[in-house]
C-alpha cells in the first residue's frame, strides 16, 4: 500500500499508529479472452464472441454484476445481453438514469428478478444490492482501487470468496489487466491524492460563511486554515479571493458576482443581498453537464438524461435506448426530450461526452514492471510458463500476451518501460512520417508531453501537427517537411522551460475553457440558477467566455494582434484553472521528472526507424477522439492512412528490401533519349561526372552536342580539401554560377556564357547546398564520402550542407542499404517510395480476395467446380484425404459428398478401400442415448485407419462417459468384447438374436460410436429402413452384388487408447489436425472452425501450430480474404490459385451443394442465417454467391432477383436435368 501521511503531518495534534494485521481475503480473479486474438480495435465479430462468453458466465451464476467504463457501453452491452438472456433478466444502471430507474434496478437485483445488472461506477460504492455471485469488468478500470472495490461486490457471504473476471478489449488492455492482477497479488493500492487548496471551492465557502454571519478577515482565514486542504494557504491567495468576491467582475453587462461587502478599514466581511440565495441554489463542486432530460409521456415521468449533442442531432420519430428500454422521440424541446415507449423496436444507442479516466500512477508502474519482467523471460524462452505459473493467467490469455509482446520486442529491439523509452518513426501512405513515443506513464503525463511537443514542433517547423496521447504512447503526425535525427526529439523539451511551453499549448486546447467554466461555476462567478430557473448550458458557455474575456483578455483575443507569448494574469480563478489543467487533468510534475531523467541519463532512449508500425503502435494510431490533442476530426486524421499489418518484424530502415532500393535508384536516375532530355538531366541533377557520362550509352554524344550549342560545358574540378581528389563534371550553362562560387579556379571547356537571368551571385555554402540538393534527386541512399568525391570537396562541408537540408525536411539519414556500415542520406520522397516498394512487394503477391472469390476458389480446391471434378477409382483417396476428420451425416457421404467431387463415383470403390484397411468409418463423438439405428443424419467420419487414434482421442477427450444402450445392444457389445471381431452370421450365433434384432442392435451401437465394420457396406445396409431391407436384400441377391449387411465383413468394437497421452503426443495430434484443415480448405482462419466439429482443437491451439509452420516456411501467413478478423494462413500452392481465381471473370456458374457439405458456409464465413446441415437441405451458389437454398423442401431466396432468375434457381435446387448448362448435376449419377 502506498505510504499515506499520518495525522501529525496533516496538521493533527495527536500521534497515531497504523496497524496492519496482515489479513488478506482470498479472491478468485482471472482474465477472460475471446478465442480469437485481440487486436488494436475490436471488430464486431470479436464483440459477439465476448458477449457470448459473458452470457455463458452469467448463466452459470445466480446473480452477476457487469461493470463498464462508459454509459454508452452500459446501454450497448445491456441490449446484447438481453438478446441472449431475455429482456427481463438484464438491466442497466448508470448516472444518466433517473434515481427511480436506478433504485428499481437495484431492488430487482436484490429480489433475484435479474440475472445481470450492467453498471458504470454508479454502482461501485455505498449501495446495498444484495448477494452477487460474480463480477465481470469489461475493459480495464484504470485503477487498482476501483477494480478491488468492484470485485468486492461479490462473495458477501460469511465464507464467500469474491469472484471477478476481467475482459480486456484490446491487446494493450490485456497488458494493463495483467498488470492490474499482478498489483493486486502484490497487495498494492493507488495513492489517494487530495486537491491542494482549491481556490474555487474556497470562494464558494467564503460566500456561504459570510452569508450566515459577519466575519473578521483574520478570524475567517484562521478558520479556513484549520481545514486540511487549506493548511498551507498563503494569506495572499486568501486576500485575492476575498477581493474578487467583494469587487466582482466588470463585464459588458456591468459588475457581476460581487457577493460580500468588505470593510477594509476594520477587516470585516458582510454578505450582499442575494449572497445567501446564490450559495444555497448554486453551491456544490460537481461540474454541470449539458444534458437534456428525457421525459416519458403521458406519465410526464423523468426517466434519465442524454447529452446535449445527441439531443440536438435527434429528430421526432427516432428510436433510442435508455435503461435497456426503447423509446420513440415525440418532441425535442429546449432542455428535454419528450418520448414514448417504443415497445421493443430496435433502437440506436445514445452517447454522452466526458473526460476519459486516466490510468493511476501505481497501475502505470505495474504495466512498466510487467514489461520489464516479461522481456527477461522472452529472452529466456519461458515467457508463457512464467505468465501461467507465476502470474496465474490462464493459458489462453498468457498465450496472447506472450505472442503480442514477443512480436513487439522483435520489432523494437526492447520493450518500452518507464526507464527505457522508445521513439519510433515510420512512413505513412502520403509520404509523411508518424512519430510514436512509447511512454507507459499513463495518459495524464502523456497528454502533457504530447501538447508541449506539439507546440515545440509548431514553433520549430511552422506547421500545426496532429497529435494524440493514450496511456502508453504519444503519436505526432509529421508532414513531408519534417526531417530530423530521431534521437533529438528527446531533447526538444527542457525541464527548465517545459512548463511554460505547456501552458502556452494548453491555452489553445479545449481543456482550458471547459475547466475555466467549471471553476467559475463552483466559485459562484457564474450562478447555476437565475430567477428560480436553471441557466441553459448554451447561455452558461457564452457567459463563461465573456467572463474569461474580462479576466484574461489575451485568451480570447485575435492572435494576429498578440506579439510573442500570451501573458497570464495573476487572478485566483485563472491560477486555479491552470492548476487543474496542469496537475489534475495532466501531470506536469511527472513530465518534468521524466525530462530531468532524460537530461541526467537515468531514463534511456531507444530510437527506431521502421518500415511499418510496430505492434505497440497500433493502438495509438487507432486512438479514440478523446485522446486527440488537436481539433482535427476523426475522418481527417493522418494516422488513418497508416497501413498496419499483422507481420510486423524487426525490419528497420537499415533492412529495406535491396530490390526496392535498386528499383527506386533506377527510376530516379534520368532516362535520356535526346539532347534536350540530357540538358534537363543536367539541370535537375546539377551535374554528371565524366565517368557517369561514359557509363550511360549515348550520353557523351548528347553532351558534346550541348557543348557545341553553348548549352553545356565540362569542368575539371580541383580538390578543395586534403582528402578530395580531382574529377571532371559536365554542367548546364544555367548551373555555371553555382560552380563558379564552389570552384572559382575551374575553367569551363569549352568556354560558355551564363544566361542573363541566371547570372546570380552565390555564396560557397549556398552553392554547395543547392548542388547536393539536386544530386540527391537522382541517387537514392548515398554516403557523405560519395557526394564529397563527386564534388571534389571535403566531407565536413558535405555534412554541414546535409544537416541544413535535414532541418528543411528534405533528406533523412540512416542505414538504409542492407550492407551499409556508415550513415547514408536519402531524399525523403525517394525513401518513402523505397518504403512503399518494400512493404508492397508481398502485399501485391497476396492481395486479399473477396469472399465471393474465396468460394470460387474453394469449389475448385475441393473439386466441386465442373472443370475441377475428378474421375476414376484413384480419385477417391485424394478426396477422402481432403475430407479427413470432417463429420457429415451418414446418408450424405455416398448420396452427396463423394459424387459431388467424383463424377463417376461407384460404391464398391469405398468398400475396397475399407476392406484393404486404408479407410475406416466411425462415429467419433458418442451420442447420449440408445434409441434405434443410425438414422441418415448420424455424423460419421471417413478416416485413414492409421490416423483413427489421432481423431478419436481428440473427440473423446472431453466425452469419456459411455452412452446408455439397450440390453440387446449390450449383448452384442459383450459378444464382441469376448470373441473379438465377428462376422454378421457369427454375431447371430453368439447373441441368439433375430436378424432384424441384430441389425437394430448394430445400428444402435454405430449411433453410440461403439462399433465399426471392415466395409462401408454394413453401414450402407443399416441406413435403409427396416421394412425395405428384405426387399432390398433379395434384389441384391438376384443381381449377385456384394452390398448387403452380410458383405460388411467383420464387426468390431472401437477401443480407446490404453496409453496415456503425453504433451508431445497432444502436440503431434493438434499439428496433424491443423495440417488436415489446411488440406481441406487451402486457406484457414478462425471462422472456418464454426463449420467443423465442436471437438476440434481451439483456434488458439491451432494458431501455435500455424505460427510454427509459418516460421519453417511451410505455409504463409497474411491477409488472404478481406473482411475477416484474426490471422489467416494458406498453403503456398493455394495462394497462386487464389490469385488466378481473382483474375478470372465470373461465368454465371451454378453449383448446388448439400447442407452437409463442408462448403455450406452460409451464416459463418458468408453473411446470412445459418442453413441446417441436413441431408435434405441444399444451398445454391452462382459464381461464389449463395443465391438460394432448399430447406424442408421449400426454396428460399437468399438474394433478390426477378421471376425468371428465381425459376432458374428453383430448377437448380431441385436438380432438374437439362435446366441450365451452367449447373453441374451434383449427385444425380452414382454407379452401383
């Protein structure tokens, strides 16, 4: 616990001993993450997964409290939980609901009528809400104490244990939540910071005291100093407040806000008329918000409030939600919305504007400490183990956190902490750069630093920057005119002057006028009520601006009339407003400590120039509007044009692609075709050396022609420095004055005259600067020594000129080429082009395709497209390999799936594969009961026999309980257990069952996942109804074909593996399944798992395998399909096929599939409602778009079209022969 001042230090007269008895209450605290990795911004799909996780937890507990950080999120979450749990089980609770609404929600929770109550901090303190089993916190609460207080709402029984779950919403939020649990585990708390001597509150208290009785100034000052916040109040500040209250303010409407009579001779204070009424009606220190009341008609009941901006933007008839109830707006009035119950019509969610809570210093220290510790374990290779066993994270959260920070460390070289700051710079798509400063000090310090840096950049480069600050980073969006060594940014602010710079920056920020209005209202300079009515917020803002103009005229004056910095008046309210802005909303003292640390070296700086933003930069690039430090709207932010990628490796600008550098150099160097272009090249580049002219075909001839025309000449340069060497250059006549200033002794051959308009005198330094400027346009990355050799000057002169160009933003220095060992310089637009080529090379290769093209690719990949279908018995093993592990209805395999992929499929091909021991069929997940035989919908898999144990162990890992079976089935199972595998007639003898009884018993055992047979013929026979089996058997006998149940071969029990699996075995099984999914789809992502069996490994487990395969180079990771969240992986051969599909035009091809097919992706990968995976269900695709479906023998149109198209689709769904040449007759022909 942070040390708190004792009563003695707070001005008390008695000593006090604080005793810590060491009691710690056990707590059940954990982090929950969705099954897909978190990103910098939560997608709607990821939100849906979190809603589902919350709903599942709520259903497992009797009562649940869910805390969120904003009122809008409370309403949004309440609505989504209502859709899952029922409206009557969910309620919202926040400060913009009327107290009657909040009380009703509290009472319903106490009575047990509610399953869950979604609340903001309004339910955090001091309210009895009864027994709560579980507390969930959505997003970090930004402080340790707030989380402990909220978690402590649960487990109030005598032996109860508080139980809370944290749901991080972003990757950085996951770090903060982990640090929060670590701080709780260590027993840490946030320090309580009391506002020191708030002068606005003092003014209000003085008015209230004097309104009650007459006071002597000295006596009142003594009374005030007895209060702890004012124990060190200077008498000068007290006198200034008294003088302000006595004299008031002179505004355009005359004197205002004078509340006391001051007898300066006798030092007596007496109340003016109206002082008591103002103190009573306008007292209080909570700032007013510009909210509109929401009044329910016809009851005329106030049910809450919405923000002014939302109310003004609304219209009569709009539907919005408040307190988990929909309301329709009847009328928008001056200060209220009149509404009626909308009876559950889908609403919009209102918004409220306010200051975002900043992270506490103690939690920021915890985040820094976590980064320091995990960096050590990343280097040791045991970060995941440390997170799970030492910090107590579950494996899912630990895996995501370890992966995220490992990638961040690889990109930046270090993890930013409070002792090691990282300055990161990279190009955006406009050619400008983004500067990200990773500072995990919390938003209060970062906002101060960001505002001050923005002001410093504005003064130095004469350019208004866009900037934003979050809890862990600051971003400055730089234009193409900014160029500087990255390390210098740490020295742009000095601890001696930073506060004054910040004050000037603060005066331009919206924070200052807002805090000024709050303080003026608290100090009673702007009464809340006048004439018995509340002052409208619009009028209050205008009065606040008038008052500010009276006290601080420079703040509202035209900036063109102000020379230098604005002068800050010594006024109590101005001083208090600056204090609130600098030390409450921000932390200028913390900023000054950091700057001193940078100056004395105790805080280290690491500078990194990257080709793309690091993983840690993603969140600040996508910062919410409340993090902005300027007034540019969201749609105009330069950070929105930054392209972020999943693969952020540690490729800095020193590891730019060599091919990209070569390509840009080739593009930048002039491509001369005639004499005029040769002259233009000389004008742009400033000169070309004799060796360069000789190396480029045709140049010497064109140069001689220009020399003959007196447009160019050749100079033999004399060395002007000891290390320089003589060289010859060709120059244009227009550039001769520059060379005369640089090389006055050089003689042009042939002699030429300078055109009159170019005959300008140049200094040597300026001439060298302009020549280097032109030279850099055609070279790309180049060293100082190379430039010095070409110009025959010293390297120190070149270095000075390059530094001047850098200050103009023209060049950037660094190590750019892969083999560079000394500093290189590159014109910034050429470097931006190299950067784009580097990151665009792979992007061009694997440009994401639409979901429509994905389906077209999958039809070809799985041999469903007419031109991709296979034929012959040798095709069956290839198809079964693709479908390995896929569960489909037993009746669909030979009726739909296999004929759809093999155009001349014959049933005896599958029987031969089974009898040869290559393929085995089985139901992997046992059913819960023992009724009847295996219906056509029984899920069956066809697997290579050697891989059966892999899939069976995975399917039965969480389903070990045997299903219940009938006595006849048990007899058959006992016979197989006693005698081993038996033929059908041997089973009849062993069990003494009738033939039909044995068939039913075998069917029940198949449905229970207990038996299989040597051939598929047995299952094929059992699929027939009992009444048809005899007739079917006699027809088979007449045809002399082996497809009856007697031809199934031996029946045998499926036995689970007797050997316990090791971690290595589990890893091998998961890798095999991961590879099988890649073989099935070519491209995999988490959405595809929704179409697979529920017992497959989780996406988190598969991700580890795919990352490992990607690192080996066996597969590729990237963004292959657009519009899908999470990581995607593809086989190398699938990428080329995807690209080819995208390039082909649609052909109007119709493909009809069974609902059991793995490519029935409607409602999962594709939009729309899910179609049941039943044999009778069919889905029709036209050029990859799902257009129609057949459900319960009724056509459904998935997209709108005309009657002719509908009839065409109906024919395709019903598979009527000859209806359309473009439709492949799937499943119509199957040779027996």
